[in-house]
C-alpha cells in the first residue's frame, strides 16, 4: 500500500524535517524542483521551451527552482510571476534573474511554448480561481499543451479533491513524499493525470491513509493455499438475500461468494420466488428455503438460527426488499454472533442497528440516508464522513465510488482506486457483497476483508471492461472476472 496524506499532515512532515532534523527548506525545494523539471523535460524535445507559471508561496518557489533545473537540463523557459515571492521562492527567482532570464509580471500567453509547468497553487488551495489566475488556467486549457502540475493541479482542493469552477487538467502531477488525498478523490483525481510521487527524503507518518495496490492481495490478504487444504479450510459463507423480482441479486451475491474463495456458500432465500433461480444459476451454492409473505418477501417471524449454525460469515441485504417484515429480519440478524456484511436493502431498513463485527457498503445515496446529510455533501468529503461514521457506530464503512473509501472504527483509512467505469451497472454491488462475505468467512478482519474485496472487485471490473467493452459489461461479467483473477 502507498501512503496518502492530507495537506496538513504534509506540512507537519516538512516542519519536522526543517525544524527538528535541521534540513534546510531550500534543500527540500531543490529536490522537489528537480523532479518537476525531469517530468517537463520528458514531455518536450531537446531545446524546447517550458512555460513556468509561478504563484505565491512555496508552490511558486518550486516553479522558479524547477526553471533553473530545466535550464541546466538543456531546455528553455518562459517564466511568469503572478505574485510577489519571499524566502526560498525569492532566492530561486533572483537566481533566474542573475542568469538573464526575464520574469514576466503579467501573463501574456503561451506562444512558442511546448509544455506548461503549473506552479500557481499547491495543496493548501481552497475556493475558486479568479482574476489573472483564472485567465491563465483558461488559456492553458485552450492551448492544448501538455501540463505538468507541481504538487497538485491549481484549482483543486488538496484535502478533498473538490473543484469550484476552473482548474488545471494536468497530464502529469509531480507530488512529493506521498500522494495527497485530493489526488485520489474525484474530481481532483480526473485533473491529476498520471501521478508521480517524488522522493524528497521525507517519511510518511504512521497514522496516514493508505492507497490499496493489487500487489497487496497476495502479499497481505490472499496467500497461496496450502496443498492439504479442503473446503472446510476456507469457511462457510451464509447469504440472506433476494425477493420476488430480485432473485438476480441473490445469484450475483452467491457468485461473488463462490468466486471470492469461500469453501462453502449457503443462500437463505424465499422458497418460491428465489430458491429455484439460485439453484439453477449458482448451483454450486446450497440453497435454504424460507417462507415468503404474500408479496414475495421473507417473513419477519422466521427463525434463522438453524441456517446460521456452523457458518463463518453472513452477507445480508442484496435484493431483500424494504417491508416492515424485512426490517424485523435485518435487525434480528444484526444480533448474530458472526462477522457480516450489510448492504443495499439491509442498510435501508436497519434503523442504525449494525452487526458487532460489521462491514457496511453504502453508495453515496445510502450513506446520505444513514447520516441524514445531503448526498452532495457526502461526495464533497467522503473520507471525513466515512471516518466519522465508522468511529461513531463501531463499523467498518466501505463507501462506494470511483475511489472507494474504507474506514475502520479505530480511524484507519484505505482508498481503493482500482476499478473501471464498466462497473457502473446494476448488480455490481451484489457481487461485492458476496466477495467480502467470502473473505470474512476465510478469516480476514472486517477492515482487511473490505479492503481486499474492493480491490478484487475492481480488478475484476477492469478485466470485464477490457474484455467486453466498458458499456457492455454486466454484473455477471464482473463475477466472471473474479474467476479470471483467481483461476
């Protein structure tokens, strides 16, 4: 996993390095500038010209010092100063002046330039660009020139990834020491382009978020199976899912659990409306019949104790429905002494009652219902809201999205960026529920099962998109992708 820090954490790292360890701030700026210059030089021909746009503060300073490195590497520069500079930034600006490099005081366009180095604002930026900054960013967009952003594209909030108005769309962003949260949350992620993390000699803090990588699966969570393994080695996943008209949700959850590696999978479902479909479409799973009410939903007075006996984990909610009877079922099952996943309709009717060892998997709309906040607010601060909810309710939150946020009750955060737009299809979340249930059944903790499940699910979605085309993928294709990954 790769460390991910907030802008505040990054400032604290720099302060410690400078004040406690005695490393001159100019040394850190020079290291950062060199990495930016290398990225610029890789995007233009020898002798080409880079437009270096320098704003206030250290981000502008990185731009001045990067211009010095571009000159040393054989390039040419056209530097615009959008604000006065002080400290290390002023030192770099004066060095350019001594070399005879003119510093433009007003932005006059990009004629004759091959690459833009965006050093206007750094990760501490909030709000909207205006005035000369806005005009410059709009001119960069019109130019079509490749852009390398210093630390983060200007106009993107470094903590939340939010964009209020215009922002730089970079082909590459060079950041320092660690990725920032704003790089990984949309819309900031879309503006970041290729993210290069340059080593400038700073170590990540122990309490920072982590970005999940595919290599983590085998290295951390899915070790090679022993030669003497048998079906009992990998747990028995139980699913209570499906209703009349939603039997497909039960099938998809079952396929997710089967492909997720559970040794045994049992599906508790309506005897008439769901069970025959499950036995035909996911026949490797065992199906346990429960009585239905007149609407085709499970009855609220059923006894589930025999079904749950001997099971290792429980997945609950996919396609169950939202009746009063289902609410009773969900709240009683939340008391089961099993690690569990609560998804979809279970989250709708649970009334804030969650399992003792529980992963919840809401999308932003469901999270809005759980928290009472507008969905738009969830999208603006998914990390903060997921973290608070996890702590306050003692659950692991997997907040779905193009960047999935996994938050543990103890404050740990993981971000999953593995996935594909192909996964924007009905039933995808049902497969995910099955996968996480299977991983819980195999003994993973709630936090690790949610993390590994999100990554596996994303890799399978990526495979399906590449195989069938992003607009043609179904949730069953994602389940098939799990087979390709784990075959």
